[in-house]
C-alpha cells in the first residue's frame, strides 16, 4: 500500500513539474522578449543614440542662422502633437536648466519612428544643461550632465554626469493604460504623452540644474550618453579659428587672444590707455542665471576676476573727452545695461565677430557663441597703473612696479584660460566661483587675492597686453620668448621669399602655429595678400 502511494505521489510530482515547465515556457514565449527581439530593441536604441550625438555635432550647420553657435546642443523631446504630427522636437521645452522627458523626436532627426520590442515608440530624457531650447548659460566639457543612472535598488549609482537617456517601454504593467488617439499622420506613437503609462521612470527633477535619478527598470530597455562620451564627439568640432593653436590638441589661445584684443581696444579708445576693471570672481545670481553674460559687469576698483562683458563703471571713472569711440561716450550718460556699455560684443570689438553667437550685426548681445558657453574658464587681471582710476600710467619697462609680472616680464593686463580640470579640481555648483578649481599655483592666488604675479604653468594659457612707448600691444604667448622669436624669424622669412620657410618644430605649442599653417595651406603671398590672408597676417604679427 505504501509502495502504491509512493508511486502515485511520484507521478503527481512529475505532473506538477511538467505543468511548471510548460508555464515557464509559455511565460518566455508570451512575456519575455526573445533574444532576437532584444537585439532588435538594442539596435533601435543604438540608432537613436547615434542620431542624438550626430545632432549635437552638426548643430550649428543644421540650424538656420546658427553658424556662430557652439556644437553640443541636444534636441528637445517631442512633448505633444500640437504641430499636427508626431516625432517633432519641441521648439522650447520647460525652463532653462530643467531636464525634460518626452517622446524621441525621430521626425526632426530624419528617421522612421523607432520602436522597441513591444512595438512601442522610444522615449527620451535630456539634461537641462544640454538641451537646445532654452539653452543653458554654459556648454563645454565641464558642464554637468544632470542625470544619474542607479540600479534597481534605487541606491547604487551606475553612471553619473549623463546628458541623455533613451527608453524602450515593455508591455503594460498593472495599472498602466495606454491610449490611442487617431491622427492624419497615422499616429505611429499613439499620440499619447503620459509617460506614467509607459515607463517606470517618469518624473524629471523640476529644479533648474537639479539631478534626475533614473532607475534601471525591470520592464524597459535603456541606453544613455555620458558627458564624457558627448564631449569626445564635440571636441572634434572645436573651431580651429577660435580654439586651435596647433597640432592636434585643442587649446584656447585663439579665443583668449580675442578677449585680450577687446580689452586692449578699450585702452586704445581712450587717451590715457586705461584698461577696464574686472568683473567679480564670485557671481551671486541664482541658477540657472548665474553665468548669464549680463552678470559679468565690471566692478569699481576690482583688478582681478573675470573678463568684463560690460564696462559701465570703468567708463564712468573716465570722462567723455578721454574717448575717441563714440559708442563708449554714449555709455557715460546711460545705465550699465545699455548696449553702448558692452565690451565683449562684435559691435565694439571686431575681433569678437567670430566668437559672438549672433549670425549678423543686428544685435549687440554676445549670445550663445564660443565665449558665452566657455566663459567660466576665463579670468582677467589688470595692473594698477593701467586701471581706470590710476593716477598715471607709464611704460612698464620704465615703471614695472605698477605692472603685472608674467614669467618675470612686466605687462599692463592679462587674460587667462583654464584648461581641462585636473584630478583635484571640481567645477560644479559653488566650486565654479573658486579660481583654484580652474587655475594653478600663483595664477589662482593672484586672481583670488589680488596678486600681480602670473606664471606659465600646467594647462593655464595666458595672453597679455604690453605697454610700450608707442602704445599698447597684444602679446599672444606672454611668458614664452621662444614663440615670439620663432614667429619673428618666420615672418621675416615670409617677407623675403615664403615658399621655403619652414615652421620650427618647437613652435607647435605657440598661439599662432595654426594660423601660420593655414597661411601656408592657403598659399598666401606676403606682398599682396588676399582679404583672408590679410587677416591671418594681422594675427601672426601679434605673436611676433
């Protein structure tokens, strides 16, 4: 009897195991996506990811009247179908610095509607600092990605400084209801914009520059783009005319020169060669307006800080009769926000044309151009003898005590560019107000505490204004005598012959190396240069 019961129990157990096996197989068939479907979803996500990076890289060329803008912006998501069709990026999405979730804008990226394994269209979250509209005040490799990826436990950080996330929704979960609204375009993506019905992640941080935590879901496939991956693509697009001095490594000597040239233009426009005071190092405006260009206004008696966008206080310290430029004279009777008080704009400074984001001369706002998006990297120091309230200014060689010292040489002013962040430097939040997070050694000390000594150290790069008997002169590589000597010899050779003049190998790190290479590539003639060549020649002479 016990043996019979034992056999029956064994048979029942086998039946239970068989039914369990059949149930698991059915679950895999009906619920779990097959490897082929998973691969198809991964391919769609990868295609969308590449499309976003491509958009960022060619942003200036692909948008009308945006050629002066920096690359790197990412599209807004498709947040509604008010345009009458799906897949179009929103013209403006939320406020400045706020991350936004919506449908992937496939139509704006010239793609078909990409769908995941459950035949649902992709969703897309973009960092508020990287979206195209409204643009953040800064956009460079130090700009924070405002998204963190965390594990399913909601705690373990998998990736940080993420600039975009793509989602492929799975089948509806209990409580999710997905509607379908008809439309003339076929409604490929249901015209349903309620993310709660599709994703386990659905609530971006509503604060400007606030961090959004995205949890790796159990019911959705994901991929993302980190800031480093984004920056690697964008750095290949740094403009040679603005950033490259030579070789293959990007530097900002060209842009630093242009800012210094604008500062020098102020000095050349007044009788006493006074240079403007600096803007504050610590900007007190709340995010996301902290680095808006209008915040960088000169401050009375400030010798060290940031390059001034507007120079109202410096102009007020002088008088109208001291100026030869009518626009500056106009400012003296206006308030600090008036357009005639602005310095770092193309209307006041011809050298700024290529770095101002405006595509034409109709606006004096420096808006979304190269300086505007990299302005946290620039610092400025003016010598006491050349500040607006100085009793007198003298030749620095004759009176070095009232001048700056850069590598032991006296100068009237200097503009400094801070290169890539070093291992110990942080450039987020309030750290952006600390010069030591950007500059090194004596340079950080002088900017923070009003010193007068700068040095060519690390990846800090300096362009200076020199006061000589015949006036002010821009020195592109102050502190590097070999650059000046090599540039002078090369120019002299060009004037005599040209074709056989070789650039010294040691010149590859100097400011005008890239310009000289372009002179050679354009086959410019020293005796009768074309308009482009004349501009290159003027820049080369500033290095010699």
